[in-house]
C-alpha cells in the first residue's frame, strides 16, 4: 500500500498567476495528468487550495494546505504528509505532464529497503519534486519549520536512489514557453 502527495499550491507567477492545476496540456488539465500517474495509490492528498478543475472528478482526493500558505514545496509536503497513513509516499508536483504510472512504479520499486528514490533528468539533476519515500524517514527529515526551506536540503541527506528519467518525464510547465 502506498499514498500520493501532489504539490499544487504554487502561485503560478511565471505563468501570469494562472492556476497550474487547471492548465490544459495535451487535452487534459495538469492535475489530471498527475492524478492518472498515481491512480493506484491507496490515498491521494493534493496540497493547495481546494478547487474544482474542469473535466476532473476530484471526489476521491483529500485536500491539504500548509499554514500559512505560500511556504514553498517543503511546507506543502509537510502538510500533505500529515494526512498520509501508508508506509510509502510518492511525492509529485502538479506541473509535470510527462509523468506516468510507469514513472511512479519505477520510483516505488527503487525505494525497496532504502529511504527513497528521486527522479533525475537527462542532465543529471535530481528532481526533488518527483520521488518516492519511506514515510517515516521523510517525516523525520522535515525541519521543525519547513516554511521556505528547500526540498533538496531536507531530502538529499536521506541518500535516495537516483532514477533516470525517460524522455519527457522530467518536463515541467513553469512558463508559457513550456506549454
């Protein structure tokens, strides 16, 4: 059994303040792409303001929000983890339309006995918003105040397995050019 935490609380400032979860890529909202990738999760927590996304049934999603809002991805992760009951948690950002169930399966398989696994892009950079982790070790790695702290500073010391991304998996949508 595993859970998913989807980080969807950003301001989308580089996209002109647009809600990234609702941005349509390849005919589906970004949130839909990521939820498809974690469809087999026992529980899915979306961190961000609760909202309706046209074209998506979000009835099975639990919403969480960091307090105060705007604390960054690590604060969002801490808020989402508060609702997770599984031993393994997959953490994904909402703006990654190239993620698939296969991506999630490879990350989960790589955790096998270790602390976690993180996706690595073609340039060798760890994508800290795309990984699978033992929930207990992830909770222990969080600083007392995660607001403003970087994901890398909390997660890199766990020594995660680095899982090479397949073409398109590490793509994210931050700017209009990314669309």
